[in-house]
């Protein structure tokens, strides 16, 4: 089996925004691009088999040019399906492909992919090889530190080495094990204890590999500390729920002298995008369900969010009304 060295492009990705189902769609990614131009963004997980067989591939694959750098995440366990998906990802213009071996959802695991695949490193290696051999994009992987009772460091280290030899170029490690029976996906993000020490040990034992950590990061200072020992940090629920708390990514992580945008400035900058979405048959709620998370910690923030939510859900929020509500934020200096 051929041994691969990491692609240099991955060294640029010190911070990434995790793939999150029902969260990281193209509208959310456009909002995040107003906050950071440098962080690596991910699609939601796309099941390779669903992509191959659908006749509406653009529904899964379309994105806006402003979203780069952008990684597409695939789930699956069939090398032939992943082969076809890899070709599509390259043709569509994605910057890299990520393979999901971390999702603990029962629906995902019943299909024998996601976190359950950590129990089958040889199968994962074949999937990585199929992706690697059928496109010119970097191939990366997201996984846990273990699954159920298969959670020893030796098992994790063996898994990573085998998958690295198959062609994986960066390992994003959620620093919790997955418990597939007894915990739902939300509980799997909080109940299994975080073990940053395990991920750090993995890097120490594999200094030649790019090892990125995920799980529990809530501010930039935590990320800066983690980057002293690891190659990257993936942030998840915190950036979705509190996006403006991450407005210093480009300055503090990438050394860019950029003035952070306020919530009102971000919303105003997205007005043309929202108008275009509506003209193409979309709904304001498609975007506003993400947009409301920009507003927190100011007087009447909850009232503002409720106005946006209720009116956009009822399809009663016009562009003029959104502008008026955003002007209210600007008057508050927000």
C-alpha cells in the first residue's frame, strides 16, 4: 500500500468550522464568510450513495464562489460510490474531500458508516484509497478517539496509521469516544469526556501527520493554546450559536489586520444575496434561521430575534422590513 505525505495546502487550515447537519448549509457558510475569510468551511455530510443516485445533484453540490476554501464531507462505506462522488466533487470545484467516520447517529450507523466504521479500519482504508485514486483533491478524515469499548490508544493509533497509508492527508479528531448504544447524537457531543491528552499523544506519536482537534472549543484563546501542540482546531456548535464571538479569527489566528464587522454590517452586506435567493424561489427563513444567531447580548435581542423568526417563518418578512429591523441594530451600535 502506498504511503502518502500531507499536501501542503492543509497547513493553511489552522481553523475550520465543523460540518453540522441542518446547520452548515450554503447560507450559513455565506454568513461565516463575513466573519472570517480564512477559516476552512465544510458542507453538511452528504451520503455518497444518495449523491450518485439522485437526479438533482445540484441540490447537494451547489455552493457560492465566496465560500472557498470549502471541503465537502462524504459519508458511506462503498468504495465504488465514493469513487463517483470524488469525481463529482472535483468537477464541481471543491477544495478538498473529507470522509466522515465520526457521526454517531443511529440512522448513519445503521447504514454501516459514520463512527461505526472505526471498528473496521481496513474498510475505511479502502474508502480513502477510492477517494484518493479518483481525484486530485486532498483527502481528509474526521473521526473519534474510539467507539464503545474499542477505545484504547493502541487501537486509535493503529487506525490512524492504516488510514494514513491509504492516503488520508489530515486527521480531524473529535476528542471524545462515540457510544453507539444508549446515547443519542446530542448526548454523544457532551457526555463522553473530552480527552485532549489522547489527541496530543496521537500527534506526538505521529509527528509527520497533520492532526487537528475538535470538541468543546468555545473561544479563540483556547484554539491558540491548542495550536501550540496540534496542527489545527475545528470549532462546531459554539460558532453556530454565537458566530460573532469568533470575529477575531482572521486577526488572531491568521495575522490579518482586519476590522471586524458588526451584526448589522453583516446583515446589510448579505441583502443582495437574500434578494437573489428570494428571486430564485427561496424563502427568507432559509437564511434568517442562521442570521438570528448574530444578535445576542444587547437590549431586546430576544425580541429582535423573535420578530425576524416569526415573520420569516410566516413568509411575511420583506427585504424592506429586514432592512428596517437591521437599522434598529445599527442605532444600538451593534
